[in-house]
C-alpha cells in the first residue's frame, strides 16, 4: 500500500507537476509572442482556455485517436533508438492502399473493414521496410531515406489515384466504401456527429504497445537494443533483426493512422480534400511529448488535438492560426526542459538520500 | 411581434425553397447541369454579414486569396460592413474546415465565401443546416449533384479562355518555337489552364511546341513552393522554352526568378503579376492571365446586399471580364494586342471553342 502511495506521489512530483508547469509556461511564452505581434493577448488566452463545444469535443476525440496511433508508431521506434521520421509516408501509403482495397468491395460487408485494416497495415509495413532494409544492409541512415520516402509516398499516392481513381470535382478519388462496410460510430452527443468507430484502434494499439514493451521477451530485447546496441549484441540479441522487426511493427501501426477517418467520415481517398496530411509529423512530436508511454501519448494527442481545434476560435478573435503551431512547438520544448529539470532534481535527491544512508552506516562502522 | 411574423415568413419561404429543391432533384431531367435555376433566392435574416474563409496560404499570397480579399475590400467600401476572415491550414481535417464555416454561421454571419475548391465538400455538408445563410465556393463544384443546396453558389471561371489569349501572346513572342507551361498541381483545374494555353499556341503558331511540367501530382503545396517552381521552369528552359506560363500560385515567384536569370519571358496568372513583381523581375513578365476572383467575390457579396443572393453555378468568362489578359509593362506590340483582341472577340462571339481538357 505504501508502495502504491509512493509511486503515485512520485508520478505527481516528477511527471504531472512538470507537465502542467510546462504547459502553463508554454501558454505564457506564446502569449508573449502574440503580444509582440500586436494581436490581442486577452483574446488569445480566452480562446485557448475556453471549453470546446460538443462538436469540437467530438473532433478532438477523433483527431486525438489518429494522432495517438501515429505517436505509437513513432514511439516504438524511439524506444529502439530509431528515428522513424517516415511515419508520414507510411500512413499515406497505408491509407491509399487501404482505400483502394475497401473501395473495390472485393470482400463484402463488415469483413471488408477487417480486411482493409490488414491491407493498410501490410502496405505501411512494406513502405517502412524500404528504409529498414536500406539501413540494415547498406547502412543508409533511416532518417534520410525515410524523409525522401515521405515525398515519394505522397507523389506515388497522387499518381495512383489519378491513374486508377475517378474524378470528383477537381480531385481524383478512389472508389467509395460500400455502405454495408461503413461502421456506425459512437453517438455521445445527440446534437453532434458520432465519434468514429475505429477511434477504438488507438486504445487497442495502446494496450498492445504497453504489453509488448513491458511484458514480453521481445519488448525487453527492444529496450535493451535501444539502450545500447553493442550491449545487446553481447547478450545475444541481433540488433539488425531488431531494427527490421521494430520498423515493421511501426509501419504496420502507421498504416492504421488514417483508418478512423476513412471509415468514420471520408469513405474515400483523394488529396487534398479526402485525406488529412501531416499526422505523421504530429505523431513524432506527441511521442516526444508523451515520453513514449501510453498515458503520456494519450495526454499529448488530446492536447494537440485540442490546440488545433481551437484555431478557428483564435481566428475569430483576430489571432493568426500559426499561433497554434507556435504553441504546440513551445509545449514540446517546455516539456522536454521540464522533464530534464525534474530528472536532475530526482537524481540529486536520490544521491542525497543514498549519501545520507551511506553516511549513517559508515559512521556506524567507524563507531 | 414583428420578428415573429418575419420568422414565420422566413420559415414559409424556406419550406417553399426546400420543396422546390425536392422536385428539382426528383425530376432529374436537367441534364444541362443548371441546378441553381430551380431554386429561389435565399432569404437572409437581417442585414448581410460577410465572412471569408481562405484557402491554404491565406491573405498575403499575392495571388488567389489576395484576389478574394480585394473583392471583399471593394464590397466593404461600397456597402460599409466589417466582415470577418478565417484561414485554412495545409494539414487540417475536413471536420475543422466545416467547423470554421459553422463558427461563422453561429456567430451571425450569413454571407459566407469559401475561397478555393477544397471548401466544396465542407460547404455541401454545412449548408443544409443553415438555410438562411448564403454560401459561395470559389472554383467550387457540387459533390452531390442529385442533392442540390439552394443556398450555395459555385463561382467558376473559364480559365481555358484566358489561357488561350496568353497562349497566343506566347506563340507570337517565342523565338525558339518552344513555349513552356508550369502547373502547381496536376489536377483537372490546372489542366484547364494548360488546355487553353496549348490551344492558343497551336492556333497562333502551329509550328511552336508546348512543353509542360507540374510541380506536384496532388499535394497542394505545389502552389506554395517557389523553389519547386524555379526548378520546374529551369527544366523547361533546358528543353528550349523561352516563354513560360505558370499556373502555380505562389510557386510562380520561382518561375519568375528562373526566367529573370536566363533573360527570357514569363507569363503571370490570376492577378496582374507585373504589378506585384520585384523590379528585377518586371522586365520579364510579358503579360498575365487574369482570373478575376475579386470580381466574383464582389459580385456575390453585392448580390446578397441587393437581396438576390446567387445560387447554383455561375461561370465567369471572357464575355463578362471574369477572365482576361493584362498589358502592364507594354511588352506586347500593338499588332499582337490587336491579334489577341481579335481572338478574344471570336471567343466571346462563340466563333471559337476553347477546349477545357488537354
């Protein structure tokens, strides 16, 4: 029992308090920027701290689910010390492949949903494997190749949709999901649209992520290889194999990122109106913000979704929408700083308590 | 009490409008796509309050969005209202776009313009919930043709006609018999520019060849990528092009840079780009194909103030000066201007058909 109390106190002292302080500091810093730019600071703070309406809440939940999926894809690589900046490209390819498959209606009814998820995961995985294989066999930095592959993915998706899709207004799109394969959402408010059914994927992936990393031999190997590849090698873990597997899992999760929106709202794929870009990059920031933990990622994803959703409100009080991105960037920065400070404080306190106990024993010995 | 009566009248009017829509959709005999014809004008509640929702880039892009703002400004001086504005982000979701429009409507704005075709879907979803708000989408289209919203106006342009005229200018100016076209994004809208331009070149100088390149396949960033525009233009210059027409929004600045350093010609787009170009670039901007987004924005707002809000498709063509070409800088010789004006008249008179697809 006292163990639990201590853990909770530790979490509050070293995680929650620094986070809240960091967010407050970020808001103040952004308010200063708003003030310098000559926009109304009062309006900014009011808009940022206002309670979202029902429709906004639904959007926040939906968006948070996609951001969280993207963050888990990034986080599993972070734990292995790989910087998978290619989540963006992987989820574009996953979305495109999934949309073509679902729209074709090869598999009937609700089974189409499941099959589409598998196709999207495989496509995302395949795209991630390009960077992984280049890294393992040729020593190409995964950061460089993945960044390039992000551009290739976007262009390839655009080309495929243009070649094999159909024209809708000025945009080319894939076929629409047959109505029998469109899942119902979770109705929370009667006056607002449903929360997307596949938002639940974020929860499933979160549970799987925590279990995989914390409770399996593979998770242990992954974290070990992440700490030190040489140490891992010395302990019989093949780092190259670990890179391949980790990237494969990451790519598969990335393939799922856009699926909640696809099945919940757009039902077709086409850039720019029937797709949402940039989630891969947001996921990187949120994984960083959430310190690669499930709870942290959910918190970060919700915060980012909340901030983006407030952008309309900001504009109505005369503050530019770029301020939202500034806030998001400053939040990440502040959280990194706050956690570094809290880590040092924690280390010093531990050293002090160890020294005190050591001092006590050594004095005891001397006496 | 007066308000109540007014409200009753409005509800009644809305019912009439809605039922009119119903029959229009049910009959489904209007193959000519003039859906708006069967709608009655939207009844606005109170005075018109105008809101503009910009596309990615927003105000200050020296191109598309700024042209819409110019139309708003003109209407503001004429009718005296304040208005509000909002702007899209390149990676926002469809839902956030919808919320922007709902936010305007909930705040009492009843004349709402979505600048750019990306608002088509959002407006289509939001409009039915606000029957007494008049919406417009610039470059817009109705994604659900069999379910028409009577309170939505789609403002489109005959970009191919304007591009035809600058195509003639390019064909008569080129010395290498090769002219270039840089598109921002390879979508059917920009292909319309390409098609008209090619037709104009072909008409005026059958020996000339048109080389074409697009900056992006589908990514709207192709409209905001000057470095990409420059690279694209340099590629065309390597292919021998000495006059380059761009339809690439803010990426066009890169095209201007490329022709300036190679001492060749460029043709601007949307607004009269000679006027906003830097002094180094100015001597290289032959002409601009004008797409008068300002005119249509103003027309739409003015119609609302006149109590006759627009509805359905309205195409702005050469005939009503919705598209045109510019002569700023006086680089076009007088006989060429006469030739272009002659083609212009032929198009207006219907003697010359300009293709809309390449």
